[in-house]
């Protein structure tokens, strides 16, 4: 395999396992030229899937199966998985990245275990205290990158600044926006202007040299108020999952209304092409693939429930980050600044703002 | 006016002022028998609106206009409004509740000012450290009460416990559910199980005697995982506004798809009754009216952008809380427990849980 980009694919993770991951990997190879995959997991199961999918010899030549004898369960404690399962599909896939046998790895498995193993094996990039989880969301204007989405429940202002620097570097690389706008997720100016951590983070961001646009409220995320929206992992996770829940509820109600009786079903038939276009536009599967940012290697987490199309999108995301040299872009952001540059050191908190 | 329930209505607040609030108050009177309103604000403006709306003498007899010479701007700092505007419509409306001239007050004005003035004038109920903002959201199963939505950005576990007790008492009163389920908003078990405050709050809730169902993730809110969902005001505000933003984006995309060309417009015509039913079902206006909970008086905040229907819904909410004696129900929850009861004292933190 001499392709430009090689992805290590954890085939065992997620709700559907190899049935989805192997099929998605073949779809990915067919769609993205000059790529290869290392399919990691129980070799016989993966081989059986490859056979079943009847991959062409050309595609098959771009797949390598790498046996890993253990599987980490979705609810297994991360520390235990890290300690005890050295031959798990996640561990082996991450090891392949570490060893240079793959450019990136993708898993739909246990998020906590993937993060713990990636941190342990790959280590964080210089200047970064904690990796963060970043994902893309659709907005009225296009899309936005939100981080952290759950890796760090308690953050200091410095952590939020680092998230902003990482996020901006990623967007600069992948979206080809040289100076992406950065917003700080906060609550309305009306009541109180956020907690101390957020206020201090705002000051650090103003002094960071980033294209900082100030506070973004919850509704601003979907209004496209910034290319990068920064928050702690607790808030980010709640915001993301609340959105998922709301979208699911609305989809269900819409379906219920269109299937209420023979007349509504007829209306559904007529409206179907329009509804289908609408659904494609906001299809969460298109946005599948959250990056574990700040590591010395590209690791992408797929939603556990991802189907074949969604998992392929996660693979495409990983490939895109490799192609656009996202890691190098992030590393450059954290390189010691040239004399006169305003990039603050990680311990430069500045004076605490007098709370309004 | 000898009606059973009298509401003090701040007619000057909100994006639309008396044009909406006065019309909504008349709608409310027409819809809900045995009620009266005190219309607070610039008397001549309110009188002009009453004239314009051509209220029947019967309705007109249930309105009293109470002049208040000042108006608090939407972006005015709360402390300044509290200090300087003793004759503002918000202040006068809250004073009417304090003096017993009204059972509750409703405002679409400046949230921070309404909270500051309500706290100062009415004081908190016994045993409650901080008032919280609670609102109702639709769910797949019906509806849920979420608090706090922005009054308290930094909360202790005890505060979260108090929110739970208040919320449960409110639901017990208004929804006639004797033992409503209570959930704690938290992030997925996958990565990390929440911050220290949330973990401790979980322990307090387990020992509280409430019908506690444990952690609720963001998507659980709309799945109807609990009748009451408790969180700090930062997280709650972000979750609420993120939902608003997502709903607006989806509504816009749906409209764009249905107005794309002559064929889609035809489809829209056919599907219109179905879409209309769907919209009614999730209409945020129906859920308008957030209660400032924990005060010695009922204060309801309407969304600033509320239209006539939405503002009327906020009035109906206030009247419902009066009718169901929500304040007495909350006070009873915070009364000293009978011997042998498990209600913990406010300073009973218990041992910190060893983090998993």
C-alpha cells in the first residue's frame, strides 16, 4: 500500500461493529482516491465482511486487515480498558498511528477509552495541557466548530484559550479560512455575564491575536456567529446532546403528523421531495466525526450509532485533516511566538476583571 | 375588582410594549374567568391601547390602569435600574404584589432588572438561598420543567438541591403530579461523569426524599426523562438558547425548501395543514412564561420578543400558579421536616464521593 493517506480503522467499535465499519471503509476507498485503510479487529470477522461486500480487487488491494484479539465494550471504564486490553482494536489502531503505519485512526467505540488510550499512546502536542473533542455543526451560514464537547468538565481560562487556538488552527487548515472567527460560549448579557472562568477566558482571547468576536450565546451557535465556538466540556456536551434530543423530537413529531391519516399521508407523498431535501441539509450523519484535538496524531471519534454513510463521513474527516496537515498547523500555533507577537504564555492570566 | 385572581402586568416591557401587552391582557381576561389585571406603565399610552382594542365594558371593568412614570430599558444594568427607577413599570408591578394588591406579576422586560427588583422587594422564601428561573419545555412525552435557566451561574450542590425541591413543588402544584420525577442534567457516562458540584448534588438528591431518577443527559430533556430537570444557570441558559437557535434554523431551512420554486410551493400548499399542526405542537409561544421561583410572590418573565398570543400564555401561567397555590406548596417543602423524615438540611453536604 503506497497510497498518500492511510487510515487505521477500529472495525469493532460502535453499535453495529464490522457490519457497518467495513462497508463504510470500502465506500470511503471508492470515494476518496489515493487512500488506504488498515482494518483493525477480529481478523476472521473482518475478512468475512470483506467477502460479503464483494470488494473489487482494486479496492481490496487498498485494504489491509490487522488482527486485534480484544474488544473494548461501550460501557467499560476507560482506565480499565487502557490497563488491561493491550490487544484491543482501539489500542492497536492508535498504536498504528503512533508507529507511523497509519496517518490517523477512526473509531466508533467507547469515547472515554479512545481518549485515555490516545492520550497515553500518542501524548499531547507541545504547549497543550488537555486534548479537547471538537465537532462540526451546521449553521444558518454554513458550519461551525465547537469544542470542547465532553473531554474536560472543569476548565481553566488557559484551557479555553488553548481550545480556541487549536480550533482556529484546525479551521484554518481544513476549511481554508486563514483567520477564522472565534467566539466564547456564554449566557446573555441580560442577567449575568458568565462565571469567572469565562470572563477571564474572554480577556485571554482578546489578547490572543485570534480573530475573537466575543461572547456567543446558545442561539448564536446555529446562527453562525463564529467559525469556532469555545466552551468547557460540560456545557459543550449538554448543548450538543440537547440539540440532538430536540432534533429527534421534531423529526418524530413531523413524522407523526404526516402519518396521522390517509390525507396526511397523501400530503407526505406530495411533499416528500421537499422534506427529503430539507433532511439532507441538516442530516446529522453528514456531520459525523469528532476529532480528539491536541494529540500527536489524528484521532477521530464517530458516533456510536453511526450507520454506513455516517461512519464513512468520519473517515473522510480524518483523511481531510491528514491532507490539510492539521497537526502541523496546530503545532505552529503553539510554537514560541516571534518577538513582538501577542500570543500569551499559557500561564499569563492577566488581572482578573472586576465582575460587572 | 373582586375577582379571585389579580395580575399586575408590566405593560412597558418587551420588544413591542403596550401594543402587545395590553391586547394580550384583554385576551387573557376574555379567556380566563374570575381574573382581573392591573395594567402598569405610562397611563396615557395604556389608555390609548385600551381604547384602540375596543374592550367590552365587562372586560374593561376587570382592568385597572396604574401609572408608572419610568421605563427600564432592555439593556439597562439591573443594579442601576433597581437603585434609580423606583417608579418604573417593573418596580411598581412588583410592589403591587408585595402590597397584596395583585397575586402575581408578569413582565416581558429586562430579566436581570426584574430578578434584582423582585429579590429586593419580595425577598426569598424561607430556606431558599437563591431564586431560580424555571421554564416549561415540550418533550416527546409531554413537558418538563427545567431550572435554573440563567439566574445563577455558579451553584453549589445545595443550590441545585433547592432548585430540585422548588421545581418538584411547582410541578406537584401546577401539573397535579404528587411525586414528579426529578433528574440532574449531566454529561454522558461515557467520558467523565460530571464535575464535583454535580456529583455532590446527585448525592444530596438521592437522600432528599424526592422522586430522583438520576442523571439526565442533554437529549434526555426532550425525551421526557424527568418532570423536573435541574442544572446551574449557565448550563441551563446555554441549553435553552441552543435549542432556540436550532429550532429557528430548522424552521428557516424548512421554509427555504418549501419556497424554492413553483413545485415546492405547490407541495407546501398541500402539506400546509400538516405542517401547521406540527408547528402548533412545538410552538415556543405556547411555552412562554418563565417563573422566578423561590420568591415570596409569583413573578413570571415573558420572552422579550413575545407576541400577543405568547404574552397571554405567560399571563395564564402566572394565574395558574396563583390558582394552584404554588407558593404555599414550595414553602411546605422547605418547612422543617417532621421527625424521621429524610429531608436534608441545607448545609448537609455529606461525604464527597470518590470520583469514578
